[in-house]
C-alpha cells in the first residue's frame, strides 16, 4: 500500500522536474518499463496475494497506473510543445531567398481564345467539331452556294494547290457541310480552325489566321432566335451588355445574309478613328443558312432551317492584349510569347 | 461604287440628313457605306490668278518671289515655296482673309497680308492639299489657262453642294440594280417612304439600222444598236465632265461621257462605235487563234469561249468587256453606232478574268444586268446626246432579243415569312416594301404571289427566304424580338468526342506539365528548308500561287518550323522548350472525300504534336522524361521507347526512338542530327513528333479499373547488375518481367552507373523490384526467392549481380 502511494507521489514529483524528453523517457522506463519498472514490479507482486487482497490491491494499482500514465502523457505533450516553440525562432527562413524553380510554359493566345470561345459556346449548347485545312473547291465553294462562275469567288483570295480542285480553305464554313453530312439534323456545332487567304500581309492582314464558325440547324430556327443566341453569346464573352446590331450583308451561303456589328468600345458609339466614325465595328458575318447549303449537307430545306456565323479571332485577341500588329500573333520569339 | 446624292435626289426627294444619318440609314438597310464624301469646298476667298513674274527670294534658297495678278491689273507680291511655278501659269490665289487648310494637319487657317523672310507676301498660291481637293501633281495646283481671272475657285472647279456616298463593290455582288443610281434611288424611296420618279425613256421609231448578226453559243440575251448622226467628239460641258470625274470616271469626250453617264445612272454599260468604221456587226465566239487589241494597245490572245463584236474585217470589241482602238469614237467622229447589249454574266466574267480586264462594263455584266434595261439605257443616251447636240438624228435602230426576261414568280405565305424571321408581320407593310422595290404582290389571305422585277437579276430574289430578307431589311433588324431557341443536342460519336476532349487538354498538358511554350509556325515551307531536312520536295503538296514566293510547300513535318524556332530563340532565351499542335499535309491520299459525291480524296492531313527541347541539356533523356510526364498527365499508359537506328534524316541515328504505347506507334523522338545542328548553329536539341490520332487511340476508351488500397505493404528490393553496354536497360527489365518472379508487382530501372571499378564498356544498372502478396505480408524467404529468380534471369543475359 505504502509502496504504491509513495511510488505515485515520487513519480508525480519527479515528473515536475523532468526537463527534457530524454529524461522523461528514462523516468518512464524506471516506473512503467516492462522489465524493471517500479510499478511493473508492484504489479508482479500481486501474484502472491490471496483473492481478497488481490481484488482490493488490484483496484488501487489500476487507479494509480492510470494516474501515472496520464501524468506522463501530459508532461510529454507539454515538453514537445515547448520544444517546438523553442525551435520556431531557429527555423525562420528568409522568404526572399532564391529557390529552385521548374520551367513553365505558355498556351498560345490564339489557342486560349479558341478554348475560351468554344467553352462559352459549349455552355450555350454548341458542340465543337473540326475539319481539314486543305479543302476541295467542292466543299469550300460549290457546297456553299458559290459555284465556279460566281462573282463571290473574288471575295476571298484563295491559295490553290498543285492538285486541281484542291485549295487551302478560305473559311471554316466547309465544315458546316461536313458536319451536316456526318451528324445530320438537328445539330448545333462550332468549328474553330485555321484558314488561309492569299493576301499581302500588313498590320491588319495575315495570310493565315484563326476563325470560329457556328451552325445551328433545327425546325424552329428564325432570324429572331439567331439574334437572341448572339445576344447571349456576347453577354457571356464580354461579361456585360454590349450594344449590337444586325445589318444586311452579302454572303452567298446565307439568306437572309447579315453582318453583326458591335458598338465601338473606343468611343462608345459617338464615332472615332477606330470605327471610321461610324460608331459601330463589324464583328461577324451571319444569317440563315441558304437552302442550297442545307441541301448540300443532306438536310431537307423544307423541314429544317439553320443559322450560321463566323468570325476571325485576331481582332478579339488584339483588343484584349492591346496588340496593334496582327503579324505579332504569329511571332515565335519566346521573350514575346512568355508575356501571355 | 460612288453615288451622287444630288443625282439620287433627281429620282427621289431624299430629305436633308447628316453624313452620319445618311450613312447609317443605308448601312443598316441596304449595304455598308464606306464613307460619305462632302464635295462642298473646304476653302473660301480663293480666286483665279496668273503668275506674271518669278524671281529668287533674296533671303531664302527654298522660296521664290512672284508677282501675281487676279484681275489683269493689280500686281500682288506673293512668296511661294513650291518648285513647280512658272510665269504665265493660272493658279488658285488665296487673298488676305481667305480660309485654306494647313498642308500638314488639314486644319483651316486664315491668310493675312504678311512678310516672309523680309519680303512682303499679299496672299498665297495654293496646292491641292491646301484646298482639300484631289491632287493632280505636287506643288501649286494648276488651273485651266482659259479660266477667268478673279473668278471664285469653287465656281471654276464646279464644286457644288453635292455629297458622294461610297459603297464597297463587294457588298453589291448580288445586286445588279445597285450598279446604277436608279437602283439606289429605289432603295432610298422605300426606306425613306419618298416617291420614286425614274425617267420614262422610250426609243423613238426609226429606220432599220445596221445589220446585227448573232452567232450560236454566244449566250447573248439582247442587242440594241442605234445609228445616231449629228454628234461630235467635243469636250463635255462642265456639268457632265465634273459629274463623271467626281464619280471616279475619266472624262474623254461628250459621246463617250454620255455612255458612261448612262451606265452610272442605269447600271447598263454602253459602247459607242464610230459609224464610219462599222457597217455591220457580228456577235460571235472568237475563232481559234484569233487575237484582239484593246483601245489602249494591249493585244489579247482570245479563247474560243470569248464573245467578240466583229465588223466585216474582224473583232472590234471584246463583248461586254473592252473596245478596240480603230472602231471607237475619235476626234473626227460625227455619227456613232451605240451598243446597248446584254451579255451573259458567267461568260463575261470568265472572259474578263481570263484577260485580266475587270472593266466597269465587265464588273456590271457579271452581276447579271437586266436585259430589259438595254433599250431604256439606249433611249436615255439618245436623250442626253440630243441635249448636247441639237442636230442629233436617230438614223437607224436594230434590236435583237434572244432571251427575253419576264418577271419571275415566287409563291409563299405571310406565315412562312413570319416563321423565317421570327417576327409578326402586317400584310400591308410587306406589300408596301415589296411593291416599292418593284414587285407585284397578289394573293388572298395568307397567300403571297410575288412577281419579282427583272432589275434584280435572275438569281437574287427566287425563294421565300429572299423575300424575307427584303422585308426585314426595311422593317429593320432592330425590330426582331427575343426568341429563345430550344438548342438541339449534338452528340458526337465516342471517338470524336474523346478527340475533342484530348485536343482541349493537350495544350494545357504540354504547357503546364512539360513547361513548354506553344508556338504557331508557318504552315508553308521553302524548298531550301525541305532540302536542309533531307526531304524530297516532289513528295510534298505545293501552292501554285504562294504569297511569299519561297514558301510554296505544305509542311509534312512540324520539325522544320520547330527547329527554326529554336534557331530564332537560342541566343536570346535561357531555355527553349516549345510545342506545336498543327496539321501537316502528306503526299498521300487521306480518308476525307474531296468532292460531294465521295469519289476523290484529299491528301492525308494528320494532326501532329511536336515538342522541341533545347534548354542546355537537349538530350534524348530529357525529352523522354517529358514524354513520359505527358502521357501520365493525359492519363495514358506509360509509353515505350524502342531504339530507331534508321530515323528520319534530321535525327541522330544513335539517339532516336520510336515512341509506342502498347503496340500503337505514337511517333518518333530523338536528338537532332549533329550535321543539321551545325548547319542551324544549335546546341544539343531533341525533338519529338507524335500523331494526335495515335495518342487518341491509346487513350482509354473506358475508365480504368480501380483497385481498393492494398491491405499488405509491398517490399522494395534493389538488384544491381553489371552488364555490357550493348545490353539495353529495356532488355534487362523485360527479362525480369518474363522470368515469372514470384510476387513481383513491378520492376523499374532506377539508376545506371559507369566507371568506378567497372571496366570500360560495362555499366551497372540498378533495378528496383516491387514485391507484394495480396493476402499476407511477405516473409524474408519469399523476398529472397524473388530476388534470386530475378538475378538468375539477369545473369542469363551475361550480367554479373553486384
């Protein structure tokens, strides 16, 4: 009895003066160690007692053991915490020291713009499809209601290949016909991609650039529903209401053919050099799909109507990053590209 | 096309609108206006003067002193900086108090009596820039020597209060009627709801004219030939020459000017032959080998597809395109044969394109000029000639009409137009618009039977959608209501859908996981570049009309463009690690049909991913690590690399590999050939080119099977083996895999060591075995057994376990 009480008292006293985790471990071995711990020895002594003694002493022993173990745990926790606190100041680093860096790359602004636009159109219900850059006259022109004799062929300067009938596509519109032929009607697709125009390059023209084309075919497309989709798109892209208007525009593959204009962002529509004092800037060609184009796509023009649109990405990108020369969009100088 | 507002007002009373209002109204309802040009003078107080004396300025080398008179008596001393002045010239003189424009800024300023470098200057001699008028030459603007001294310049130049409306020709591709003022006046009358009064010209009766014979296959629609006497090739009166010049047509003489005036008014091109030279006319196809010299002396080798207008002795004009030198109006002309013909649009277009002669006439005929316009325009020309020459006589008239055009009928319903536009329409409004445009509208209730006028050509108004466009143009697009469309759901076939996902993920994977920057290189390459990469130009598709002469070939590999990027950046950037996603074009047929019938093929145009690494290391190993990282990022199975000892010529034959996933070949990876590197002056550089469709084929069609976390820990055991250099690491790994080592979960090479105690030609490879049993923790003897089995397999390859 006395042994147990004094062991408990002395242990608790000793714990008060233990100053390190090593001393604590040593004390713990002395008291609770499995082989030679003082408390362990007392517990072994229980074997020689009679039943009555065993029961009452056993109880006392358990209480004392729990008390001692709890005291050890509390002391251990306190010492650890003190150790951490003591180490904090010595572990302080200079946060401005040089560090090892990984390399990071840049996704090209044209790709980013394409992704952003495709993602917005996806939210509006469009699915992205792609098509070949080397095209045939049949898809690039004939299927789009521009037969070989049509004056509209002059509207786009074309790169022709050394194989008769092949060319670099002048627009993403041939994919309208390809999509209708493979996916059927109804459908809603957007077509991002590179297009080619045989024009001299200058600050606003390049012979290769990227476009986005859209096509919706369903039984209840109308010019008004086209207008409504465009308003949703513009709100999503610019993040706010922005003045827009449709006006007549001639493209052989749409009828009615329209051009969508945006209120000039530079002058808020009052007229400036950027908008040639018109207050409006052309954004894209659009309109209801010509019945001959639906027919070329294998879609019944008596049952379905469609609307289509297409615009180049260069101007949007140039506006966003305030770039004044379109040719810089094809710069491969990494010092330039790393800024995007 | 330029339109004179004053002229348009002769046909419909256009109200007084500002430039912006005018431009906006036409842009939003007809076609885009490029600009409105104000012809009203920007100067005031400028009169006609004559230079009497010119002398050197005593104090300035670049100035001269003049004495100039504006009334024949006064002697104004005026200093002038222009070099083109001489005694006797008649020039514009700004007197003190006059307003002119600053030559540089265009801002108005007032002339004062002044002194320039010590010499008095009582006014200013003006250049075109200072007057805001088109310049004919540099320096002081030269006036007609017969101009009356002292007259206000605006009167001498015939400047009035007109404004010009400029519309780009390509917006008028579909509108033959808008190539004349009548057509635009008609549009404005519908738009502004003003009355339209077009001249009701009719050909008077006349004797039979010269014989006109029309040959087969010319596709001529109509030919009107008027024999007109009593004309003279005198200069045009100012009202006529000025109108033409303002509208961009050079004034020639009164007769030619009238033909051009009528063309600008009606849209119908006319041609005048000298009647002395033309006794008969034959409209026929050119004979084989026939040539024709145009009025300006260019000789054209004609095609048997070209239509010519011939006299007795050969071609006089290329039909609908250009006239010849001998048959046209000359100084001695007193009688003419006036041609008002209607040529086939397609044939005219082809002829004009073939001979590079896009004349005002050809540009109009290719738009499908209304054949019923020919006699009207001829009559109108006769009226103008009569106005100019009181003695004009219509001595003969010949008319051949081969393909009369009647108004076409388009049947539709009000409901159909409403459905197309998504807009409720009033029948009365639809009728007003269509009638105003020249249509006849019939039908009851919902029915619309529309007779389309011939002046819109044969193709422009043929369907209900065409009519809907006419209606909405004048109702206004701003009237369209908000109509929410139920968007159709488009489902791509699974491979296409996965392709789209992969293409969406690839750029970010390359940029973020690999740290590479995306570049867009030129899709066109030069012959020299191909040869530098040991590629045969004849195996490449080529442009027949490249923009940059050198860049005529379509790339078949991304390696050329990427290497040029390395070359461009290697001196200025610390590291060059770039990628490109792009189509290449192969000299073989692909799968996509080129025509709508599906009988011919486009060249194969695979989408490629190119990666170039030239950041100091540029070794094959660095590149391989990047590709493994890429596959992991894309959640593809780990790629395999098989040595390629005969790679493409631009790669190092000892440091190149095929990249595979499973049995699918993704592409190649290797270091640039040292010879090419030397040529391009590049450090060690590695480049990979993978096929996007192959990557796609390896992407899992289904989500991978996911196992629960293992219940028992694995044991890792390293085995090092010394082997001959010739033995590839992959061979060692494969041998262990094949050896059926018990409990082997994975084996991977973790280190290669050379040197130390190893003899030359030997390397030590450390393989890490991952061992695990599904149902218990491995015991020591099991681990030893596994190591022993692996070691045995390695020893068989001649290795020595270390």
